[in-house]
């Protein structure tokens, strides 16, 4: 007879750990499965210079504050260290190098198929983030381009692009930060569909979390809320972006129409050669392993009420951003989301 766990959490990044913290407090019989060999989730893959948007004291998972950083915003490695120490501190049961490939459900038991065998559980909590599903738009001619093309998910540092003429595509935080960095070592152009929009200089991730919270509460109470000046998708003026702005390099060339073997074609028909293109065009959600139990749209969004899947009982999704709980894709925001999700799971387990 195989062992049936109460809950399997898929993903051992910041969201999976926050959920693990609450499951452990309730003494549930659970396991986290993570495809990475090491701790740290998506932060393992971030570019070398990436920092948080907020100071350490506003970037903590439940139970234990992130240690103070010498830097205004903690560095990538400090975030990884925090996540690694967090899972040790709470003795979270994680099996690594386990990739969940598929899930089926029968008689209220989930069968979880992985590269390391089959696991069974009464409930599933998916916390697989976005990094495994980078998005590149289907641009006419993209397959003919002979230069280097990478998604920001695989960008490490500017040295990779020394002496190359680079085009960075995308008007979000990744695009702004990568242009800021690469412009120090080589010629770079920035292609955006609309003019880049910046948040006021004093606005950091913590401020944005408070705006998101106020918006959520207002919507819940049916009250109007005007966050027009603080569009959560606008670029945060982190120190490297501020520095690049002072050099005058954050200038958009607008969007291009199509690509050819050596570069891109601008709307007036001009062809421009580039050695490399970096796609800072965002991510979908890494939920394809759920395909046999729920439907998802082309971005990987599953139908949920906050984090609870509505198409099948026993499945929750946490940490994917606003569709699973406001600000849930951030360290500070996952706390509330994880707590509520675990309370719902406990209620469910008591009923079945
Ligand atoms: P991840 O960290 O992606 O963890 C998911 C885990 O699931 C991974 O370990 C992955 O290997 C595993 N996994 C995926 N698929 C499977 C599978 N099929 N089977 C088994 N395991 C699987 N967040 C902040 O809080 N503050 C910030 O300042 C901040 N700044 C950012 C700046 C940029 C430019 C970017 C791009 C992101 C930033 N983020 C920030 C967001 C943050 O990096 C992610 O939202 C966060 O990593 C999401 O955590 P997660 O645990 O949900 O997913």
C-alpha cells in the first residue's frame, strides 16, 4: 500500500516555503517537491546584480525576519541565503531534483507523477512561480535572426555582451535594469511598445505592497480606490536605474515591426543590425503539470477563487501574483496568501 500524504507542495521557492511554514505549524503530513538541486527558487537564476525592491525589514517570510543587509536593498545572494536558512530553520521537508510532470486525481486522492516516481496526497498546493515559463512574443521573422537571442530569465551580466550591439526589448523592470547595466559596457538600444513609465523615486516595493493592500481592501468593501499614480507595473527607480537615468541612456526607440537575419525592421522600413537581442518580455505561469486536472489559459492561469482552484476540489495555487492573491508574488505579500491558503486546506482535509 502506498503512503498518502495530506498535502504535496510543488515548488520550494519563497511561496512554497511560506506555505510550508503554516502547514508545519498545523502538524500536517506534507512534503515539498522542487526540481532544483539547491535552495533559493527563481533567485538562483536571477542576474548577478539583481536586488530586492525593498529593504530587508519589509521582505520577510512568516516567522523570521530577513537579516539586515549592508545594502539599501538586499542582494540576490542575500535573498538566496535567507531562503536556504529559512527552510533549515523550520526543518521543512523538501525533496530536491524532483520535477512534477503530471497529476491525476481519483477518489479524492492525487497521484503526482515525477522524474523520481509517483507520490500520493489528499491535497495539492502548486507554488511553481513563473521562471520556468519565459514568454517571447511571436514576431514576424524571429526565426530568421542569426544573432544571439536570450530571454531575461537567462541573462547573467553585461560581460556576456561586451562589444556587441544589443537590443533590449520590453518596458518593464527587467528591461530598464538590463539596459542600465549593459549601457555601461556597450552600445544598447531599448525597444518598448509604449513609453516607459516610472514610479516616483521614493516609491519602493514596500510602498507598492501597501498600495496593493489598500486597493484589495477597497475592492472587497466595494469602495472606489484611485491608485492611478502608482501603477504597480511601472518601473521602480532602484539605484542602477537612477544612475542610468542620470547618464541619459534610458531612451526608448519604440517598437519594431519585424525581424530579419541581422536585426530588426522599424516601422518606417529602416533595417538595423544587432548582434544580440534580450527579450525582457515577461513570463507565463509554470502550471503545465496541472493540465490533466484543470484547464489553463495560454499564460498558464488556472481558474481560482484567490488561491483555491474552482474546477477541482483539493487543489490550491499560491504565489503567482494578483490572480492568486494580491502581491502574492513577493516575499512580503506571500505571507497573508500562504496563511489563508493553509487554513482553507485544513478545512478541506477535515471535511473529506
Ligand atoms: P519561484 O521562486 O520561481 O519558485 C518556484 C520553485 O518551483 C522553483 O524552485 C522551481 O524550480 C520549482 N518548480 C517549478 N516547476 C516545477 C515542477 N514542475 N516540479 C517541481 N518543481 C518545480 N520579489 C520580491 O519579493 N521582491 C522583489 O524585490 C522582487 N524583485 C524582482 C525583480 C525582478 C526583475 C523579477 C523578475 C522578479 C522579482 N521578484 C521580487 C519576484 C520574485 O523573484 C518571484 O516572484 C518569486 O521568485 C516567486 O516565488 P515563487 O516561490 O512563487 O516561485
